[in-house]
C-alpha cells in the first residue's frame, strides 16, 4: 500500500520517466515549431550560423533531430508553448530575426523599406514594401504567426491576436515617439531647434501637448506616445 501511495504522490515528471521504456520518448501529439524546423533544416541542409552542419540528412537523421528538439514532458497538464516574439538583431543596414523555419529581414532598399521572409540563404519566398522599420517588423510578426498558428492552442491564438491588435492600435503613437527622436515634429514638440539644431527642448514630455479638446482639455501628450512605445518594446522582449 505504501508503495502505491508513493507512486501516486511522485512528481509527474518522475512518473513519466518510470512509464517510458528504454528506447522510447514521450512526444507531444502535435509538433511544435522547433520540432518542425529541426526536421526541415536536416532535410534541406540549411542551418543557422551558430549550428553544426547536419551529419545525416536522411529521414532517420531528420527524425532524430526532431526528437532532440521536442520539449520535455510537462510536470502538469498545460497548453502547448505559446508563440514568442521575434528577436531582432542588427543586420547590414537593417534587422534580421531567425525562426526554426528560416529568417525575416527588414531593411532599406532603393529608397524605401522592405521586409522579406527567407527559408534558406539563397531564395526569398516573400518580399514586400513597407513604410518603415516598425511596420516591417509588425508585418513579419503577423506572417510568422500565420505560419505557426496550427501549432498553438486556440486560447493562445486568441491572445496573440489581441497582442497584434494592440500593436496596430498603438502604432500611430509609436510613430510620433519615433518622429520626436528624429526631430521630425513641429513647433513646441520639436526635440531640437535652431539653425544647427543647437538648442534642446527642455520641456518635460508630459508638458508637451500634442492634442487638446474643448476648453483646452489635455487629451494627448508626448509622454503618452513615449509610454506606448515603451509598452510595445517591453512586449517584444517577452
């Protein structure tokens, strides 16, 4: 009886280990993006700069790579891993983000910005013109979500859609904050002024009014735009 009780109260991960015979491995019912990406990279021969070359590009090698990329069994029943934000790094004149399936690039080209998805180093699958860096990153994120949406649960998909809608709603405020840093705003909202931009605006962001209502009611300040941009940047790092 005592052995049975110990078995019931043993940690879930330990019970999983006891239940899986040698030579077997617990796997999720649906492969996650890392697993699918591992299979693809081994079969195609594509690899990221920090990865070792594929030793065996047969179906067996790709299967072993997928097994190695599988997540460990959870300690308790939980939803599949949620989608993580793309991690952008400087690349040439723009930015690049790697995923298990390939990479996204946002960069200036021929006088305008473009974003592209590339599933190997020789072929660009998607390439589109965008207004600026921020829009390119947003469109890349939405494209990535479309690719991995079958791998995440409905509740997580709803949450991701809410985050995407929030990004889109705050985009105008983020654009104002970026314009302030670029000294592209007018009048009292300019960051610098003077013939050579030698004078810096010493007013606090919360005192720089961008929009007022009837009776001079304050509705939008530069501080609101800076706060919106801070929220978007914080969400991108999570």
